[in-house]
């Protein structure tokens, strides 16, 4: 049995995968968190770029959203882990899944670099007359990273298996792609 | 015109990347709109220090940008398979929820934030707003499952 098979055969993950309603509900939670907390990431980044909430200091904006972004991130990772591990056999060969995971690890690199330079150093940034390049760079890279993560996440559902780069769009739509991903492992009747 | 429309002629259905990328634009759009509304909602629920009315003024233009992105990308997605969407109960639910959520956002929600209200009313208005927008997201996702 492969590693992926062992993971997804864990009792509760099997039950999770085979439930008709739990899987889409967890997906909805994942997507709702993206909507609710992703907005805070975007607004922080846009403030660092100097285009949004410019009446307020960088310190204000960064601090206001910081803890909420962390809470949202934890929920998203929990839901995402459930979605991926319960379908480990389906996800493990999927290049878009690994692209998403690699990009997520770059978020840690981004934090390691820009936390001391920008996010933990906002008082110094607010003292400067114009937004320093490091703040703009942090915001721009963060937006690019998260939009790429979003795109790779969505593309996971469009990958058809080895040898088929993506499905011919004429034969599928949103529905087919999501159902195809979500119904693997369910009873054959579905 | 609608009666003779053949979705297979839609460019969205004849390119591998067009449809998924449009979905990504749609998700990014509603993240911006719902996310900025949620910022105000969290404040109404009592979290944070900024006055709700200030937050609303700062985020409202971005809510509108997000709404425009999602209201352009959404109908384009719809055009890829209109007959399927029209008959889909989750899609119908989503359209009603969306209409209610937008109306609510620009009437009750906006008025309460601008005028200021008691903490109890604020909490109720913020919670209802979050619930409405989450049900729009849920309605969209469940299109693929009903």
C-alpha cells in the first residue's frame, strides 16, 4: 500500500471522503475563509503598496488584521489538510497540488524575510516620508504569491491524471471538474 | 436570441485555460468584496479598535471594485452553460442570496454603520452580513454537488 493509500484509508478520513455532504461543506468553509480572511491579506498588501487605506498608518493596518489573518490561516490549513489527506491518492500525483504546496512554503520564506524588515518594523516605515521600497516589495510579492496559490488551488480540480495536461474544456465545466475531484472514492453509483 | 444560443460556440468552452482562469478571477473578486465587508463586520461584532464608520469609508471603494470584478466574471461563467445553471437549485439559491446580500449591504448594513448603533444591534447586523455572504459562497460551491 502506498503512502497516499495509507493516509486516506485512516478511518475518519475514509468516512469524510465517502460522505456526500461533509466534503462539500468543508470545501465551502475553506472557500468562505478565503473570501473573509483573504480580504484582510489583500488590504494589508494594498496598504503596503500605498494604494488602499492610506489615511491610516501602516502600523494601524498591519496590527488590526494580524491576528485575524492568523486565525483564518489556521482554519484554511485545517480544512485544506482534510480535503487533501482524505483524497491523498488523487492529490499526490497532481502537479497543481504540489505547485500550491511549494508556493505555500514560499509564504514562509516571505515571512522570514519581511517580518523583521516590514511587519515587525512598521513604526520605522511610518516615519519615512514615502513608503520605502521594502514595504512595497513585501506587499507586491504577497499579492502575487496568494493569487498564484489561489490559481493553483483551483487548477487542482482540472487535472485529469498522468498524460493529460488538462481536460478539453468543451466537454466539461465547473461542475464536471469539481464533481470529478470530489466523488472519487465514493460508491460507484455516484 | 437566447433560444438559439449554443454554449459550445462560447470561447470559454473552447480553450483549456479560459474557464479555470475566469473562475480564479471570480474568486479573487469576491475575496476583495466579501473580505472588505467582513472587515467591517468583524468590527461590528466588537473586534478591533477602529470605528466601524471609518473602516467602512476606507474599505467601501475596494468592496465596489471587488463587486464589479465578480459581477463581470460571474455572468461570463454563467454563459458557458446557461441551461445547466438555470435549472440548478443551488445556483438559484445563490442568485437570491446574492441579491439579498447586496441589497442588505447597501441599505441596512450601511445605514447602521454610518449612523452608529448599540453594541447589540451592531453584533446582529454584522453577524447577519457574514451569514448572508457565506451563504452566497456556499450556494456557488454547491452548484457542483446538487
